[in-house]
């Protein structure tokens, strides 16, 4: 699977392809443990496909985040700050850092007159 193929897919189609590829990788691993694989490189190819799909999904997520209006970004910060307590706080801190970086980038471009 090529990255250009993934760009043309919709979000739902991309999620379905990810699930199918993960199932295929599981089957390959199971087959590898019980029998001999005809082509051992298939496991590596499946892992790379999964990585490509996840990268594409992440790029789209970051693009959507960057396209949000300032008011929605502020709401996003409030929601994330509410998650800083309890389990999953490391993920919340990273998400907060990303949103604040986007906000800071917007503030510098507004301040410079661009």
C-alpha cells in the first residue's frame, strides 16, 4: 500500500483498512508461530502499512486541529485541562502542549501582521 493510496481514502475507509491490516498481521503472527510462513516479509509489510495508516490519520487529526477557530481551540484547552487529573494525564499533557503550540503560533502570526 502506497501513501498516495491512503490520501485518497476517507476517514471511515482508512479506519476500516487499519482494522483489516491489523487482523491480517495477527493472522500472520499466528501462522508464524504454528507453521512456517511462505513469505516472512509479509509481517514487516503489514507493520509498515499499519504505520502508514496511523501516520495519515494523525496528520489529518493535526490538520483539523490547526483549522479550528480560536474560540474552539480555547474550549479544547479547557477540556484537556480537565483531564489532567487521574489516569491518562501524560496523554492530556501532550495534547495540551500541542494545542498551546498552535495557539502560540497563531498569536505570533497575528502580532507580526501576517
